[in-house]
C-alpha cells in the first residue's frame, strides 16, 4: 500500500510518501499565496492508495485532493512516535504556531499546549527579527550562537520587538548580541509553554523548521534541564504523521 501525508503549513508545504509502512520520499516547497496550488504541484503525477492532509490548509485539501484530514497535534504525535517511540514529549515550532505535546507509551496524546494567537515564539518571529537585522534566517541562528554576551529584549510582540531592536541598534548594541537576545526571549516563551503541560521525564523531540536553528536547541535544553532530540528532517514530522495515519486508516 502506498500512503502519503501532506502538511500544508504557513511557510512550506511538505509531502511524505510511504510504501507498506516504509519511508520512500520526503519533499517540500514554499506554500506561497496558493496553498492548494502548492500542494497539487508538490504531488505532481504521483498516485497514492490514500492521502491524508494536515496543517492549516488541511481543509482545503480535503475538498478534492486528500482522502482524510487530521489536526497538526495528532499528526505531530504520530510522526514523533513513529520515529522515536521512547520519547514522551515533542515541541513543534512552526511558522505560525508552537505546540508542546505530551505522549504516552502508545504514542497517544496525553496533554498539549499551543501558542497560535501571536507570532511570538514562532518561526515567523525569528524571520521578522532576522530581517530587521539584515540577516537571512540561516545566518541569524549562527550569529546568535557566536555572541559572547546578550542584551535584554523585553517585548515578544513582533511590532514592539522591532522598535526595541531599532532602539538597541541606535544605542550601539551589536548585531550578535541582539540576535542572541531574540533567541533567548523566544526560548523563555517556549519553555514557559512547555512547563504548562508538565512533560514526563525523558528526552524531548524538537520538531518543525525552527529545529534546524543551532541556537534554539541549547537554550531550551538549559531552561528545561532536558535533552532535546533533533531528528533528521524535523520539519517533516507532521507530514510523516499524516502518512502514518493514511496507512493505518
């Protein structure tokens, strides 16, 4: 059986293909202004026995492209358990929201918390702050890691944080120090969210595109006093969970 999972996210759309429970293909493309068009272009001429969609565009896909739709919470839990069954928690930092999910031994969701009403603590916040400093998003994380000191960023609102960064620059603060401050403020926000679900002891999987940022992981590990596991292709975990769901349904 060939099953597939489609994750239509705010920044990128991901497709994972499985055959008889084995991973075959992982591909992505920018979502842009036409989520359904991006999904169709990603699928191309491929044929599946069953396709499940997740992400903020899942309902669009359900109208004629996908056989099934599932929430991002469930998809992330299924994908994490498939790749790392011993883990009991996952932090998924996406472009427009951040999710913290506690799992039981079977991979079922025990509890979760989600930040989806503000850009603070999301990939979009990092992108916006990187643009303010004139850096691309890949460089932004590396620069923050290189900082020997930090300044304090008091606001996590995108608009106010931009004004604060501009003021810090005007007062002579260095770009590395400001980049570090942005990452530290974001780690504080995510760690606070994670504590609300009181995750079980053990390792935590870090998922989503921000998992590739080299500064966020150590900052979160320090605040949570836990080891964070960044799996290969961490941004594909919800799409993988959707593919697992399609194969099991």
